[in-house]
């Protein structure tokens, strides 16, 4: 197997797997502290049990995420030694800050996990917010390093071809940083919100344990509350990102939209299959002038097509365009589903009909369980694959950063086995948590009198 292809496959597999844990680490702690907050304000025992369950899930996902993240850090040096030699001085400060955020999350997760019934209420809850801050900070700092690869600034290149005179703040807070971090954070909240809502909606739909319907009802409502704002805000941030690409990375925008020819009044394409050899996107539904308007706010604006760039600088359109279509379709589907749910919830509050009796709504929520993760993974596919053939945009090509060692396939096999083992462990542990869900360990039953 070609070393470049094997390295790309391994990174795609590893990043795609680790992203699930990263999303959980950024979003699930928020869910647990919100559930505990509801219990603190209302005294609702179902909310307390929900917080306990999500705490256990956070702990499991954090532990397995630490393993997959550590493996991923080894892969950077193993597969892309020339990238690390070149960009290490720039990316190093960001990864150092990520380490601090990781330790903050780990320390306060331990306090939160073992502090149930042992810490005063407000201290326990505040330690949970520290987990939230640590988890989100850790994820966003990594996104900052990735954003530098999209828009490299804050350094000079010496006579030896290596980076020098690094300005860390300029490198981290580059022009791509703001939108990418906001869009990424929102996508994790959306993914976890819809995943939890779908799981508990399925429990309501099956109704195998009617005594837990109120518990499941609170879980779905809270999860959809967390997912609502990100689902709406993603439309806005995605629009701003497209405008940034129009000037900063026009080949990526062209690949996303299947735009091969430079033209004014460029159409917005829905669906379709791009064929680079023909420089055509077939079977697409075209909205006249739609792309020009969205990208430049001018229906007559000129949009550069892929033909305006050398062929060896074209992103792989047959990956980027379908991934972009999947991301957009799943995003709008989640907006529609959120609107449906909150309409039903409002009708329920007005005494018209209990939303938990709307079978098709519960079916839709259950089917949408993976939708947020599908949007997350396809979005990152667009971000990373659309930058190709550059690993650092217009500075270092991916083929020049890969290791010269030919036996990467062996490493690929080893990491597939590692992540397969982690997947099995994750399923077993989550099944154990699900079996105990809604209950407390016996030693914790009388511990809440210590609060105050």
C-alpha cells in the first residue's frame, strides 16, 4: 500500500473515532451539571438520577478518550514527522495549553465523580462547571492548532527551512480561529444533545419500564434544550465560514459546491455527483445565483471554479462535495426536528396533547440519534479533506510531510485493533451504565443529607 494513502487512512480512521470522545468530553459534562442544577432548584429526584447517570457516562468516555487521544498524539509523530519538524514550534504552545486544560478536566471530574454526597451542594456543582470549562477548553485549543493549519500565521521561516520567530498568540488566534472554534463547539453540543434525546425517546417509544417515563421525559427535554441553540446557530456560523472560504480558500469552496468553472451568478447545487474528468457536476438541483449570493452577498459576484487552479491543487471533489451535502442535509434535518419537538412541547404545556404520546415524533427523534455525529464527522471531512493537497495550507504539502517508512500498513492494522478494542470496551461499559440507569448505588442513598 502506498505510504501516503496508508497514512491518510490511518489518520482519518483515528480522528473519526477520537472525535466521538472529543464531542462527549466537550458536551456531556454540560448535560450533567444542568441536570444537577435542575435538581438543586426543584428538588426533582429524576433530575438528580439523570445527573448521576451522565456523570458515570462522562467518566467512562473521558477515560477511553484519553487513551485514543494519546494514541493520536503518537500518530502525529509517527506518520507526519516532517509536519512536526516544521510546525512543532508553532503548534507546541497550543498542545501545551491543551495539556493544562486536560488536567483541569481530569482533576475536577474526579472531585465531581467522588464528591456526590461528600461535598457541599454548591461546591460539588461548581466542580462540575470546572469540568465543563476544562473539557471545552481542551477541545477548542486543539481546534486552534488545526485552524493554524488552515491559515498559518505568526512565524517566519529560516534559511534552514524551519520555523523560527514564533508569535504564539498570533498563531493561535489566527483569522480562522474564531469561526472554527465556535462552529466546532456548537457541533459537539448538537451531536450529544440529539444522541441523548434519541436514546431516551426510544425508551419512551418502547415503554418497557413505564415507571421511568417521567425520568425519560426530563432527559429528552433537557437534551433538546441543549441542542436547540446550536442547531439554529450552525446555520449562521456555517454561512460565515462559507464567506471566509470565498476569499481565504476558494479551491475548497469550489470543491464543496462542485463548481468547476469560474462564473458570475454561480448556482448553488443541491445533491449532484461531481466528475473532475468532465469538469461537471451531474444530477444536481441548481438554484440560480445562489452560491454567488451566499458567498459574497452579491448574486452577480464571480466565484472561482476549480479550473482556475492547477490540477495538482484540486481537493478530492468526490469526497468533499458529498460530505458537504451530508453535513448540510443533516443540519437542516436537525433544525426541522427541533422545531417539531418544541412545537409539540408548547402544545403539551397548553394542555392540548402530551408530546410523549406523539409516536411519530418519538420515532423521528430515535432515528435522529446519530444525526449530530454524522454532521460532525462529515463537517470535519470537509474541513480537512478540502484543504488538500496541503497539510499546512499553501506552505507544506501532505505528500512532503508523510513518513518515508514504507510499512505503515502494519501501523494501520495495529491502530484498527486498538480502536476496535476501545469500541468493545465502550459498548460494554455503556451497557452496564444503561442497566443501572436511574438508580443510585446503595452507599449513596443516604448521602444527600450531608448537603448544605
